[in-house]
C-alpha cells in the first residue's frame, strides 16, 4: 500500500493518522478547519485516559473534575464525588494536540476539504479546490455532517440529536447535569479552561424549543447569555434498527468516530469512541489484506463496543421516558444515588465509562434489594437527623 488518505482532522482522523504514520504508511490528512471548537466536546472519561494514558500525561491545558451534581424534577439534586475524575479540555486544544502528534509521527496535514472521491482501479482519486490526489485507501473522519454521501454512516431523521448552548465566562470545579421532563437528553454545565460550556442536547425536539429551555434554566441559575458565544452541532444518535445496518466500511474505505455514527445514544459521549474506532481501523488496515480490512474492522467494532451501544439505544427511551415506583426514571436515579451507596457506585461506573450497558440490568437486579433496604433505612434516619447527603 502506497498512500492512505484521511478525510477529516478531528480526534478520530488525527489519531488514525498518528497510528498509521508511526507504522510506516504514507498518510495524508485533509481538513479545511483543522483544530476547531465544538459545543460539548473535550470531556474524556476514565475509560478513555486509562486506555490511552497520553490523554492525561501531557502539557496541554485541561481540568480534572472530581464532582458532579445530578438534578431532576421532583427529585432535587445529589452531589456525586467521582472516584475516577472526568478530564475536560477545550476541544480546540485537544484536537490541536492530536494533530501535532500525527504530524510528529510523519503524517502530512493538508488544510483542504475533499469535495469529491472517485473509485479508480484499486484506489481513489480525491479532489479538493486546489487539486487532486490519488490514494490507495481512505479513512472517513468527516464527522456527522459528512458531505461524501457514498461513504460513512447513513443517518436517518431519527438518528441524530441536536446539541446547542453558550460559552459563558466563569469558573467551576464541578459538572452539573439537569434532566428535564419528557426530554431524551439533558442540560449540562461543563467547566473548561477559562469558561463554562452551558448547553442542552436532545432528540425529537426543535432546536428553538431546546434553546428556550436552556435559557430558562440559565435565568433560574443566574447565568446570562448576553454577549456569550452561541454554538450548535448535530450528534449521531442511532436508533436501534440503524445499528444493524450501520455503514462503517466498504470497498477501499472505513469510517471512524461521528462519521460512523459511533456515539453513546444515552450520554452523547463520542470522544472515546472516536479515538477507539480510529485505533481499531488502523489495526485492521495494518493487519489485513486491504480488501479484507473492512470486514475485520466491523468484527473488531462489534466485539469492542458497538454491540453495547446498540443495547444502549434500546435502553435510552426507558431511561429518559420510563417510570419506576410511581416516578420518572431520572428522578428515581437521583433519589437512589442520594440514598443508596450501592446504587451510587453504579452511577460512578457509568460516569467513568467502565459499566457496560449490556451488564447493567444484571448489576441492578443483583443490587436492587440491598439498595431498596438502604434507601428505606436512609429515609428513616433523615426523618430523625435532617441533612444533605453527598454520595
């Protein structure tokens, strides 16, 4: 193989470029923006930086967040002290760091967008505004708004969620998560270096409605959006049937990250899956005959995490719209986290990314009786000794 073209220089494309270049392949990255900001991007779970330690062991500015507050209507709020902190970068800084690593490994970075790709013999002819380039294989890392329709995931109308919000001046040492009634999504406040990212994500709700809900929340919390930078973005959020037919590879190409629809359908978290899918795509390309790399990649993804994300898509509606013990599931989650150390431990592991959705039901059933007993005991104690509980 002479040359691999990577279409898109976000985290997935940059990491794939680093891996392939380090292995000795000629690698060219095309991206018209290179490093750029993204609304909710920049948060890395323990699972991500534990598996890829360079994500935490570097000099790039970042924040290590050890506290989060979960809130839901009719349930109040609970403060969770995270055993495994969440790492938060400016998305621009994180993306730039990954591109610099790729360049140091030998990748060529072209500030241009591929506008057309044509299969030519056993390879590709790629066109940009400034010219053309031939490549033997393509890795598609163009994000959710992929203009190259013949490659990458095919998102239907119900396979996306909107993410929008404001960059607000301020400092904080905690993450705030607010659930809303009948919303498949949530409001967040993420502390970044130098500002707060205050946003909302949701499925099946017009962006204008989401923005109004967010602004109402900001008024309630004493936050002003006047003169604050506004952002909006589309995130893949595949419905269950779409996972079965998700188009992640084809003849001479593989898709990674958002371009492959690889985003957690419950949390909207995509950075780990961007980096992990890039790693698996590079491994498939380096270890297989070119014509078989796509098949190997599909198998790797399925074994590693797409089966879990598919199951998560089945759970999403139950989590956001479900009822349990005469209350909403988000409200019960907040209340159980407040009252049950065992349940709080499960939530801790969900935040860390170490609790798979496929094993969640078994773990909940295994702990449910003990959790309900803990909750009953805590309710009795709170009547005698009122006070705030920190999980």
